[in-house]
């Protein structure tokens, strides 16, 4: 077993709760994270579950630290086994000196005998529940109480959380839960396990959010003035639909669970035509069905935002796991050529920011903007500073919403006819909404002339003019999109320079903390806007680097291919992963160490 | 007051001489003008097919969408701005073939749309393949040994799936058709007018003359359009067979089913208080929503 | 002679305890064994959903297809080898939602398939969103203010579009359901059995107890399953509403419509004389076809 | 106006017939070509029509020569104007000394006055028809007769063709047509126009085919033992559906016009599972809808062949025109990663050969194979040597069609269980058809284990093993697929080296004839298999070239990007076109001349 890069002075601690699918493991883990965040600590969650409602195994991890966290880690410091399978699967992950909380009714103590190096604490959860006068479903609450008891973390955070959760609906139930939690706390606190890390709430905890990627995207979209959200459920995008639906009334958004993804995409195009800020989101499989409508958005110059959250493919693949294998797919999806923007958030704060910006870009460019995420982003919660709502702007580009079109002479032909697709140096025509007086138009899926007529679009000159008009938006896009983000030292000073896109950012940042502590200098470039590709910036990064590494969660090296294509530069050390699991910071740490070790010939 | 010609662009229709689309075009313009729709507020969404070429001829807020996808586009549009009158024109291949799923689901939705089906029982634009409403056993370029499927029962499907206004028209009877289209536009909810629209080029069987010998007006027979079970039963006679003789094969035109007073889809959306672009004039205050996360 | 257990793999079903899929699973295995299907020649195609997890539990020639696309895969399979018995299992979201177009068109086709709908009126696998058969007004995670659409009238649609065997089953009555599945398998043509299959986890309304209070067996009421208009009319009572009280809301189960003796789709293909792999054992002689080009 | 590169000694001649859509222009042109081919001459047709049934303008060109032809050319030597619009649109295209055949009833003679350099021949077609006792629809036949009369080409070829066409159905009509043709012939032969080129039938004409790309693909697929063809009509693929349907009975193929492209793709996957050789074809827009099912074929390892025939996009685009803009789309279509093969025929002979080979590749690799064509290939007829039917082989790879699976121990687990997805060094498992005794299986869209079970596919090791298995087929594919084809001189000897894929081959070959005649040495590399990409061969070609040019019919430079990505090499002179028109050999000829001209600095 490789050494734990967190080292002996580590400030962080990871807790894992495992049990049968369908028994609220995820909810329990989230409650635990909430207790820490309310105490001013940082958390990073990781959920693992099969594509089954029950009968499978679920696990939820919470990493917690007084310092900022960027990802999960591999080792587990506290393992909570609600069933035998948790022990079978995860006991190995427990660090030496770690603690196991288990229910002796469900777990065979014999199966623990190999781990004499851990502190195994038996807590009969059902008994705790019964003693406290709770209901059988409160077993997980007993376990949560026990975790806090074990860690010596004040129970009050859990009590508050339970009360907040149940207070409105069922105050009686809240108090039963509190009693059960206290019972678990008390049993475990007596166990006397000692930990290298002691977690204490801060005296004056800052207000932080505990959000997953879909919530961050949801808040970003709502802040941007989203008017219509259409989706067909698909893991890991479904929870964004639930989020939107939950807020349809208070935010005033039309949310439509459509009959399929084809309808979702086309409806969003229709809503954008009507003037709404409109968005749909799905996983790669649903996007497969959106491809034709996505092209419609391109041809018709519709301002739409499309979330594509990757899970491992091909086809149904591994619905609840993660991957970064849809990059080239979203870049090249749909017949023909049209401009598109692809933004790849690396964490939840990125997700919020890039989402509201995506709406501005879609309106400014009148073309589809993709937010390319993945399961690691969508599903896992992270504690973050409250989003900077004050920074949000709404820029609808060249849009006429009301009044007579005659007030906008730049949009008219010499004879006063409104021209929806009027040629313009930057490729963007003035867009008048239906209902604007005198602004008749044909928004067209066919090639078309400036008015929008299809038959006229077949003339070679008209076609070329409209293609050039549309494609020239990519140049404008280049000046509007978020640039790549540099982390760590400048590449010229770095021992190794790492390029990433999307959520690989987190594990690399975690690894960088450890590497920097050991004196290894690392530069990381996050390609935030994947298309149009920031070729100059990436080329410069590579050219000023000693050695380059590229970390991406796919088989083919999709970003690598793009760098070769756009920058004509190769990467020294490409690193891939495609088993459905996210990169761990340990994998990156050890790979970097391997690359840099004196006896490794390049 | 708008005139029918107000709804014409400078482009002359390119349909084949004698095409049933001319009659429909006439009826559509007449209906728009008689309902006195404003050009600015009339939005028309087309699928792809000969019918869809109407996008070049119609002066309105037009959207020439993808093959089979006019309905979702129209749905998004209608929900984004409740002040618009949204009409959908679709083909039989388009709306009842590749787009049948959207059609059936839209029927359930009672969204306020007027849906006009150009039902020529053939793929016109792609040169004469069988459509989902082509008569069973008819030979076409894609089915030279004859269509093996039964045709889609468009009327039965619309009624069974909950459409609240279901009618059948005939492009050869422009006045009657104009009336149906007007009713469809003014009906609150999802209104379908499926129109027999002879294709003179590819469908040599179901010609205007053929229909003229067979259609009868329901209005004249005292039809009760509020009886759903009866409408379903009647739907079994609204499509026909290759060999159907004029006397045995009476094809009803008119309003087959009508259900008034039901809430529309938009009625169920209290948040839809006006055009949605008004939601995006400035950033929305989401501080409360954001603060609830944690 | 096969036994029900012959159709089981070593994988234990992972459905939630109490799920209606268990009853369906029992009925399916019983039907397979009672019809005495050979394991080698029984092909089962699943869509994606909780129902589709049956692919891991069923010993057969299995194809776990895409969400909503079981029917076209099964159609291709059935036409590629007429010696197989092809069964389709699909979910309500799967078969009547995203796959509704295929379903309606397949009904028209009279292809020899037995189609079993796991109709739990909810999206099970994706954690409880509204399905196309969810009762109107029911609140779900995707429709917290209640479903605004009417449910799909699956039975009415199947009958209207030409399916030649249309039945409704209930997973809580395994014996009755076994009989329906057997009939569907032995029926020559397109046979649909839509099955009320309570989802204990996400659909707290349409529970087994709820159905038990409401279902009645058509067979006992002397139902004439050959009357198409009557079947269409009955279809209006085969789906229900949120508030439907046990005594007003009687839900028929059994064979609703049956049309025997019609040619199947394959009957219309004289070229389909056996499994199509036999066409590709050596190059086909196309010299005459080639020479005709020029 | 640029000089006509065909030069004064040219042996070829191009005839264009123009008239209103819906009046049989295309059929007339095809009949004309047939007359020449039956006389032993070579022809190359080009059809131009709008996406309308009537009311638009149609034009059909036939290029004819005693020498082999690879493409159309720009200038027209004989223009047949069936209406005024033909004159308005095409009179300019007529070469000096060329002939115009027109109907004075329909064409205003005043509109011809500018062209004093041509031989304008008035033939009142309707009158000719009337005189010969024909029907009004026979107007085109009168025009065809007139063309042959003008050229002094024996009328008998047209007579034979008309008789063959109508003999079975209506012998009376045939003779009426013959009489009408004779009338037209007689009128025009009196006109006494002289041509630089004199076309005479060969005394002993070889048997040649006159085929368009879809027919060539159709014959290839039928020869390969196609069992099931599924399609939804879409220009320019529709005629392949018609071809298949026309031969369903005599060839014994199940042909299904499906409800949409989604069904077509999934049905083909089902048919492949059942053991049929199965194919679907469409344009890029239909392929957009096939994307998800295409990924299903990849995940389930289904042996299917998919034709994608590009027309200009995005969206509905320009349905009846041509483009090469779906290359990256087909390469990256569908979520996740899986192996695929993309073959790009350059002409009709390629189309035949690559199609039958595609079926072998699909079976050998158990993965989807794409035939990437375009409108220029699909729609236009070319005279070619009869296809080499004797070369066709059927190799179904590791397929067990019948008998007990126990006879195939390599396909079984240790306990005798059949393993559909058994790991294999070359990535290809033994595939047993349903019905094979004892070979139970789950063919799965989920990730799966060797048997095919989905739940087991979620284990990291299983996933990685199955991904590696599938992706390793690309290596095997590399050894099986057709290599690039070299034309002209070797690149080291060439003044310019041109890279193409697909139908750009033809115009470049035509241009090469002219350039070579003038002493310019040209090397052309046709990338026949676009994926897996022949990086070594292309790199070598580039490295040994003096200067490189790349000609592709799209905006973005899709093949160029692929070369940059796979070969890390750039192209000196990329040439693009995206106005819906095919490349003309003249464009290529003049571009090459421009590049090579002494005063052009690179
Ligand atoms: C996805 C897709 N598939 C196929 C086509 C080609 N296509 C255009 S129109 C049409 C059918 C037209 O038939 P119908 O809808 O009945 O309209 P009509 O021409 O008869 O009015 C087809 C198949 C397309 N545009 N898009
Ligand atoms: C194209 C596509 N969209 C979405 C999904 C996600 N998905 C999987 S199962 C399912 C719905 C399941 O509901 P249902 O068909 O009723 O089956 P049940 O789980 O209830 O048996 C969805 C939306 C998918 N697999 N593919
Ligand atoms: S092809 Fe048929 S439907 Fe199309 S324009 Fe001509 S007559 Fe009308
Ligand atoms: S979620 Fe519902 S349908 Fe799915 S297994 Fe559980 S009870 Fe059954
Ligand atoms: Mg039609
Ligand atoms: Mg369901």
C-alpha cells in the first residue's frame, strides 16, 4: 500500500457510511456534512451508488477539514458499516488507526479480525433507536450521532440539523430523531478512539453553502433570468430538473418534464424564439437524442443553453458513475458546421459562474452554449463561499423585445423590411421577438437569406454569406468567453505543468497541495472554455513548461487530441482513467512523483 | 382588420399545380383574416415537407422547424409568450410519422395550439414514399409490394389521447375548411384539424375527385361532437382502405369531437404571468434560494 | 419441458421488496414454461428502467436495449429470424413515453411480438418522476405542482392503432396475468399486455391494495373482446384519476380486444423464408441486378 | 473568364438540359447519358435541383468523352433550354462556339442576342411532338432527339433506349416516342452547328454500367448478402431505399421504411443480433437521430453498416446540394467511446467495393462501420466498368450461426457457460446467434461482464477490461481496412501533393489530367479509410512532398484538423468549399496553377 500523501500532520478526515441502496445513506451523509459546514469546517462529499433503487450497495463519503478542500481522497478514517457488505467492500480502505462503527446485529465481528490496527466500535443501532423511542427508519440517525460522538464533535449541530429538517412537517418526529442521535452519540463517545485529527467547530463560523454541481448550475441559471427549463430525467442531470421544478413557483420559471430529449431540445429552441432564456440539460445519452435539435439551434441562431453531464458510455453505460468522454461529441454533434461554445466547470463555484455567463454568451452570440459537466460535478456536494450574486449580469445582446422594429434601423433592409439574418461584421444580427411590431420573419432550419426565406438560401452566394456570418461568431466568442485559469506557480517555474478540463481540476488541486508541501512546484492550467479553444494560451503554457502532463477522464485522450489539433503540440505525460471512478488526488500525486523521480527516464 | 393577402409574402407558392396545399393555403389566410389576427402576434410553426414550404409564402412570425418537430417548438414558443396565437402546420409523414410521439403527448397536454395536418397520405417532398396514413396495400417507391401496415388512425388517436378539439377537413372544400380552422384557432386548448390534401404528383389514388365522391359534412348529419365514445367509434370510419367504394366508404368531415371549458396547460402555470423575456431583464434575486442550500 | 426456474439466471432480483415486478416476473416465467418455450429460441428485449433490470435475471436470448427503443430492436430481431419467439418488456416511461411513437407504429404493423408493459405509472429507476401514465394532478419530483397532462390512454391507443391483441393485467394477480401473457405469446400478431405494476417506492398512490379494491376480471363479465368500438369505449375506463373512489372506479383486467386470423407483418414478406443469416453465407449473385444498371 | 483547361484538343463535351422542376429533366438527361454509354463512350452526370417537387428550376448535365471521366466540368458545350429560366441562369456557362437548343415558344430570342459567339438552334418542341403524333409529355424526347441530331450522333441509340424503356409497359407509346425523337433529330441536324469534338459510337462498345453512388452501394450491399435494410427517406439517401425496395423480392431482402431514423438504426441493431447482415442509410440529419442507436451498436458490439450521405448543414440546410461536413460528426457521434470504422468512397467503383467490404469489417470487428458519402456521390451517374463481382467475399468473422455452442470451446467459460463478451486479445469475442443451442446471453447497452450482465459491469476492473477489449479492435481494424490510395506520381516527384477524402477525388483527378498534360506533376493521396486514421501513410506522404494541398468540401477543415491531430503535421494549402456545390476540376486546376506560379510567394 502506498503512503497516505496527506501525511502525519494532516488536518482532514474522511468518513464513509455504507449500507443497502434505498435506505437513506446519501441523506445521512449529507446531514453529516451539514453539521460540519455549520461548524465552519470545509467538506467534500463523494457518493457511490449503483443504478438500482434497492438491492445494491450505497456508500457516501464526507471529507472534512478546517482547510479548503478540492476533492475526495481515497483512504477512509471513519467507516460506518450499516451492513455486512460495507465491511466486505470497504474495510480495506480504512487507515491504520482509523475507526469502524458497526452494528453487531448486522455485521459479523469475525470479519473484522484482520484489522487489529483499527478502533472497532460496536453500536447496536436498532437498540439505540428502540431505547430512544424512535422509529426503525431512524437507524441512520443513530449512526450519525455515533460518528459525532466518536469524533467528539458537538451533538448540537446534528440536533439543529434534524430539527430544521423535520420541524415544519413533524416536530414530534424531530424530537424522536434528536433523542436517537443522542443515544448514538453517547454510546460512541464512550468508545475512546483517538484520532490524529481533532475536528472542532469554529467559534464564529462563516456562512457557507453546501451544494452539488446541479444546484450550483440551477442557482446560476435562475440568477440569469431563466424563463423555461425543459428536460427528460437522466442521471446525473435529473436532480437539476428536480431543483428547477421545486423552484418553478417561487422563481417563476416554466419547467417542463417533456416526453423525451428531442422534445426538450426543440421546446427550448421554441422558447428561445419567444424570448425566454431557455435551457435543457441531460447526460450524454439524452444529448444523443438532442443532436438534431442542437443543430437546429445552430442553423436558426437560437440562444439556448444545454447542459451535458457525462457518465461513462457508450450507450446506457454506467449510469451512476463519472467520466469525461463526451468532449469531442459535444464539439462535433449535429450535421454541418455552426458555431457553438463549450464551457467546462471544474467545481461548483465554476458551475455557478459559467452558467450565468452561458446565458449571456448564448444571447450575445445567438448560438447554443454547452455546459459540459459530469457525475463527479453533478452528484457531489462541496462547501463553498456563497456565490457572488452581485457579479451576475444580464446581457441579452442584440435583442429587441418590444416596441416597433422601425426604431431599430440597423435591423432593417433599405425598404424597411426587418431582416432576422442581416449580415453583420461580427456575425450577430439584431433579433426581434415575435410580437415586436412589424418584425415579421422566418426563423429557419433551412439555409436562408437575410429575411429567413429558405428557397433563396440555395443560391451559392447567399449560402456562403450566411455560413460566413454564422462562423464569424466564433471570433467574437473568442473575445467573450472565460479564458483558461492558471493555478500554482507559473509554468516556467514549475517542475511539472498539468493541463485539465472539467472536474479533474479538483483532484489535481488536492494533489498540488501535497506536492507543494513537499517542495514540488506545479503549474496547472484549467481549460475553462473548451470551444472556441484557447490555442494561444495553451501553446504558451506548453512552450514555457519543463514537462507537461494532461489528466483527463477518458480513454481516447480527447483534450489531448484537441491540443494536438489546435496547438500542434504534444503532451509528455497523458494520464487517463475510464473505469467510471473519478481521479483521486492520490493517483495524481503518485503519478507526478513517478514522473519526477530521479531514476525514471522519460 | 387584416385581409387574406396580408398574410402573403412576395414569394409565389411553388406547390405543383393542382396540389391540395393551395386550398389549404386559401383557407388558412381566410381564417387568419376572419379571426382578425395581428400579423405581429400570429406565429406559425412548420415541420419539413411540401406543406412546410408554406413558410416562404406566409407573412407572420414564422418558424420553419425540423421534420417532425414542429409541435415541441410550438409548445416552447406558446409557453414563452402567452400573448401569441400559435398555429402549427405539419405533414402526415412529419406529424403522424416521425413526430407521432410528440403529437400524442401534445394531445394529452391541452396546450393552446391550433394544429393543421396536411394529410396527403404520402411523402410529397421526398418524392412519393408511403406515409403513415397511406392506405394499406398501396404500392409506393418505398413499399413496392404494398404497405403492410394499417394507416394511423389520426382522429382516434387524437381523441383517445385527450385532444379537446378534433376535426377533419378537406382542401377541396375551402369554405368548410376555413370554418374549421377558425374554430381551431379560437378554441382554448389543443385543437387538431386533419385535412385531406390530395397530392396530385405522388398519390394517384386519393385524388380530389376521389374525396369529393366520399366526404360528407358532419354538421349536416346532426353529429353530437361532445360524445367521446361515439367520436372514437366514428374514428374507425375516418380512415379508409384502398378498395373503398364511394357508396360504402363515407368519410366524415367537420368537427368530430369537442370538449370545451377545460383548463389549458398554461392555465396550470400560475408562474406564467406574461412573456418570459420579462423574467430576464435583470438578474433574478436568488439569494433566498441560494441560502437554503447548506 | 421447461420449468419456470429454467428461465432464471444466478442473479437474484434487485427490485425493492414488494415491487410489482416480482409478480410480473413470476407470471412471465410461468407463462414461458407453460407455453414450453425453448431457452434457445426465446428472445427477450428490454428497455431501460427498473423493469429492464430483469435482463440480468432472465435466462434467455436477452437484449437489454436503449430507453424507449425495445420495440424497434425486437422488430429487427423478429424479422431477422422468424424461428424465434420474441417478447418485449418495457416500462411506462420507456414504452409509452419516450418510445410512444414506436409503440403506436408497431401496433399498426401486426408484427408477431408479445409486448409486456410494466406500467407502474412512474419513472422508477430515475427516482420517481411523473410518467406518461401518472394520474393527472399527481405531484412528483418533476411535477411538484401536479401533472398537468392527461395520462396516455394506452389501451385506447393500442386498439385505435390496430394492435390485434390488447389486454390489461395486474401484477397482484399472478395467475390471471400468466394466462394473459401466455395468450399474448401464442397470439399470431402484435399482442400487448399492459400490466398495473405497483411501485412501492415512488408511487404511494397506486398501490397493490389500491388496485385490488378496483380491478375486476373482464372474463367474468362476459366481455366481447371482438368489438372494436366497444373496446375503444371501454378504454376510457381503463385509466383512472387521482381521486377515483373504489366503487366508481372499476378497472377492467383481462383481454380487452382480440382480432384473430389477420396476416402478420412477416406474412407479407414472401422473401422471408428463414433466418436471414442464411442469406449471407456466401456472396449473393447480383449479376442480373448489376447488368440492369446502364 | 478563365481559360477552359480542357484546351483546344479536348475530347470531351458537356451537355446541359434545363427546365422546370417536375418535368422529367433528370430522366431526360439520364436517357441521353445512356445513349452515349451504349455507344461505348464515357459519361459523368451532374444533377442540380432545388428541394421542391415543382415550381423550381432543374438542370441536368451530361459530360461525355471517349476517354475516362472523373467528374463534371464547368463549361457547357450544348445547352438545351426547355424554358426561359434555363437561358437566364445558364447561357453564360455556354462556351464560345457552343450550341444552344431552345424552344422559340418558351424562350425569348431577344435574351440570346448577347451571345453572337454561339450557334443558337430554335426547335419548336411542342410542334415536333404534335407533328409526330406524340403526347405533350414527350417534349423532352424531342429535345433529346435534337441533341443527338445536333451532334450527329446516331439516333438509333435513342430509339433503342426508348423502346427498352417503354417496350414492356406500352409498345405503342414507345413508337410514339421514337417518332418524336426522330422529329427533333431531323430539325436539329439541319442546323449545321460545328463542334470541336465529334462524338462517335465505338464499333464494338464494351459493356459498361451507368450508375449513381446509391446504386453502387446498393449492389455492393446486396452482393455482400444483405438481409435487412431499414431506412427513413432523406435526400440524398432516399434513392437507396427505393433501390433496395425495388429488389426486395428478387434479392430476398427485408426492406423496412421505418417510422423514423431512430427506429431504422435500432431495428438494424436488432436484425444484426438475429444474424442478418443489416444496414441503414440516411443523410446527416437522419444520422443525428441515429446517434444514440449508433452508440448502442458500439456498446453491444453489433455488426452493422450505416450509410451517411452528407448534404449541406446545419439542420435541414440545403437538402439537394452537396458537402463534406459530417466527417468529425460521424467520428465522434454518441456518448462515450467505442471503436468504429469510417470508409469514404470517392467514386462509384469505390462505393461498390467499400460497401461489400464494410459488411466484412462489421462482422470481423463486431462494431459499426460507416460509409460516408455525399450528394455528389449519391445523385450523379457515372459510366464505369462492371463491378468486380468475383472479388466479393463474405467473411462473417467469429460468428456461430447454428449447432450447439459446446462445439466452440473458445467461446465458453470454464464451467461451459457461453460468454458473449469473452475477453480476447484482438478484442473480438465469438458471437453466437440467438437460437444456437445453449448459447444464452445478454446483449447489453449497459456496461457488462463477459456474459453480458449489467450489474456486474459496474466493477472497475470489469469496466476497464471491457473498454480495453472493445477499443483494442481499432488495432485489428488498422490491419483490415483499405489503405489510402495514391494517384499520379509519387509525392517525392510531384510539384504538388494533394490530399482528399470522398468525392473530391473525382474533380482532383480531372484536374490532374489537365495539369499532367501541361507537365505539372501531381501526387494525390485519397484517404479511403478515414477512421482508424492511416497516420503513418499520411505523414509519410506529407513528409516526402514538396508542397501539400488539401481539398475538402467544408468550412472548418475537418480532415485537416484530423491530420494535425493524428500526424501533427500541417498542410501548406488547404482549399475549402461550402456553398453546396461540388468542387469543379477547374477550381482545383486554377488553384494549383496559382500556387505554382512563379511569382506566388508561399
Ligand atoms: C430527420 C429527417 N429525416 C428525413 C427528412 C427528409 N424529409 C423531408 S420531408 C419528408 C417527408 C415529407 O412527407 P410529409 O411530412 O407527409 O410532408 P409532405 O411533403 O407530404 O407535405 C422527409 C422524409 C428530414 N428532413 N429530416
Ligand atoms: C435517452 C435516455 N433518456 C433518459 C434515460 C434515463 N432513464 C432511465 S430509466 C428512465 C425512466 C424509467 O421509467 P419507466 O420506463 O417507467 O421504467 P421503470 O423504472 O418505472 O420500470 C429514464 C428516464 C435513459 N436511459 N435514456
Ligand atoms: S408533391 Fe404533392 S404535396 Fe408536394 S406540392 Fe406537389 S402535389 Fe403538393
Ligand atoms: S423503484 Fe419501484 S418499480 Fe423500481 S424496483 Fe423499486 S418498487 Fe419496483
Ligand atoms: Mg405528406
Ligand atoms: Mg415506470
